[in-house]
C-alpha cells in the first residue's frame, strides 16, 4: 500500500479503541482523525468537509425538528396515555408496550421515543406493581428493531442511503424498500422479547425502587434560636465541608432555600436538610447550635414551588465522569444538589461528596424548575425526568404535528418530493405553525450525532481515495474466496461487532467504502452488502454502549453489562438468521 493508504488505515484503526475505551466523544475523536489526515495531505479540504454537505446529514437534522414537534405538543404522551392502559398481567403489559414502540420507531427516530417512554414506564410499572427492569431493556431493543422498518427509523439508515445515492444515484432506496427485510426482523425480534427475552433478566432493583423513599438518606436538624449559629453563614457554621453529609436545603417560614450557597445566613428556627449516611447524624448531634427536627413530615416530601426532585442519567460525555461530586462543584455548576447516586441497581453508600461519578449512574437531584428544561438536551445527561410529578403536556397542536409528519412520509413514499425536501418542508411547517418553537428546534439537534456523521465521511473519503479501501477489500475477498454469500456474512459480522464498540453511524460510514469496493471487485451488485451494513449497524444489542437508547435504560433499569449480552446475544443471532437469507432474495447478487 502507498504511504497515504497506510496513514488512512492507521487513523481508522486508532479511532475504534479511542471511541470504545475512552471518555472522549465520538465526534471529537473522528474530527481529530480528519484534522490529522488533512494536515498530512491524505485528504484535501473538500473531501474533509464533504460530510457537512451530505443529504443524509441534513435529512437527519430536519427529522430531529419533526420529532421535537411531536414531543413539544405532547403527541407521544397521548399515545402513552391511551395505548399502555392497565393490562392484567406482565405478558399483556409487554405487548401493549413493545408493539406500539416498534411501530412508532419505524417513523420517528427511536431515541426521543425511548426518552419519552422511560418516565412513563417507570410510573406505569409502579401502578401495576411490576418490576420496571423487565420493561426497560425490551423497550430499547424494540425501538431498535422498529428502526429497521423504514429509512426514517434510524439516522444510520438515512446516512447509508445518502452515501448510496451519492455514489449510485440510480440505486437510491425508497422510504419503505427495506421493509421487506425490516418487518420480518422486527416481528421475530419482538416475539423473542415477548416470549423469551424478558425472562432472561435477573431480579434486580431499578433506580425507581432505590429512590422511592428519599427520607432514608436525609437527616434533618433545626437551628436553635438561642444558639451560636444564628446569623452565621453556612461556611462560618462549619456546615459546608462535613465528612459524612452535606447541606441540601433550608426550610424557612414555609419556604425552601434550594442549592444553599456558602454565604447563606442561618436564622433561628431554620430547618436544615442534609444528604448523606445515617452515621452523619452523630456528627450533627455534637454540633452546638443544632437541635433535632421534630416536625414529623420530611421537607423532601413537601411540594414546594421552587423545588423539584429529578432523576438524571449521567452520560459518558459528562464532564464530571471520574470526578468526585464535591471536588467538581456539581451543585455550583448545575444549580442542583445530589441527594443520592444509584449504580447497578443499588444506592451507592458512603459520603456523597466523595463519590466518583461513572457513566450511566442515576442521580437523584433536588433542583429548581428551570433545571429540567435547561439540561434536557444537555450532553452531560442522557435522560432527565421529574420524580414528584410533571407538568401536563399541551396537546392542542398534537394533531397538527402528527399530520405534518404523516404528510412528510406520504410525500417521500409516493415520490412527490425527495426525502430531504420532504423533511425540510415538514420541519419548516412545524416551526411556522407553532408545533415547535425555534428554541426547541435548535435544542432538538443532536450536535454530537451530526458531527459524528459528518466527520465519518472524511474518514471514509480517506480510505477510498488513498487506496486503503481497495486493499482492504482485496484482503476480505481473499478470505471470502470470491463467495458472495460468505462475503455477505463477513460484512454483517464485522459491522455488528464494530457497532457494539463504537457508534452505529461511525461503523456504517467507515465500512461503507470498503464494502462497496469489495462488491465492485467481485463484479456483483453492491445492494445486498449495503443493506447488510444497515441491518448490522442497527443490531446494537450486546452492549449498553452500542446505542444511545441502551445506555439510557442502563441506569434506571439497574442493569449490568452482562445483562445485555445475555438478552441481546441471542437477539443478535436471530436478526442475522432472518436478515441474511432474505437480503439476497430482495436484492440479488
């Protein structure tokens, strides 16, 4: 291979472990690789920036706005309310959940579907007295399966089809073309989840059970009106850096002071609420000027206007991962106090301030109402849901949001407009009609996903133009011995393994030029291999890091890595056994 090919190959090999085993975001890793290749002259500026003008990238962006309009108008909440209902047993409950989720995910990106369903499922399972962890992983898997039905279902399908249209305009796929394989895959996968999958999950508590009684980890004291702490600041009173607990809030005259700062002055009769271990009560009892609070009802059980109890799932992109809560000044940065941390289904014991956060940790926070909206789209948290009730969704324009989405699907399906034009028109109508505000539209754009897609195109161009893709294709051909069937299986296995370690979009975009070059060298139709890339990239079942929805349910469900392999391993095999024989029947070699 020439030097440029070796450089491109080394860059691509390097990004996989960086994305899989470090906390650096996939977008930053891929952009860094593109910058290195551009600096070394492997690709030119036009190739490096080609991904930012891709039709697939813009289609994904406009789809985010359409999904935001459904969410902002409460369109998905209406379905949750009327579809889930009150089933009689666990089996019927799963059917009520999985079938609609798989169907919806064919037309709406599965990430917001799962994000909307998680808090509903937690509340729903409590009312049904059923363990939530039996629903959350099947929820994520069903959304992934549903995403294989149409090009709309997942951004990976749109991106791969965009690359296909750029290279072979005559082979561009229609909205429902992959349904010939996607529907059987989704049906078999959902049946597996209904009959076998949920039974493989061990009995384990989820975050909603760990956090169901906040008083278990709160300690309350009162400032003695005649004591020495009156008119002293929290810092001066020695309440800022306690070893076993920290001050969460102050109740004063029926109001609450949330997120207490070090300069807050104490008043006689103030009721102080501390979070930490019960052993911390001993230290408080010995402090002069504090007396036990005997008001009966915990202040955390009261519905103050300026406070919310919130559950937040820590993202692997959170800047606090690996840091102690106190050292990172979590409360100062986010304006929220950590009351407890749940990890692998168990509340983390010990001094809260000394806990080092990990990805998928579930935090119980006390925060003011703006916190939820401010950080709902934050990269630091995968999911934010209110514990003690939430505002009623506004449903007045839900019908209009759904009508716009259905119109987009119809225009693209019947060829009136291209998928990009239809999505663009739908997004504009959503904003103009007020179904989605401009601010909500901006917040809906997942910049990390969009940058990952764009940067992946640069790496793909480096592989193709340097000759590395052709060399790798020749190597793969040698292993397959010119057998198109063996080649199809190898493509599927390689992409499925890559998507378990890195993002599915990156795995698909990086392998696309290699797969197409292999098909061209063999002199066969590239379509079956392109479709295999789509389905293999969507088979993100065996690890929580393989797809965002898996990581979103990881903490709330109290799951462990092994649970995904136990349930998702067989599902991966089933999807392959259904998809691989069908693909060449629809798209012959």
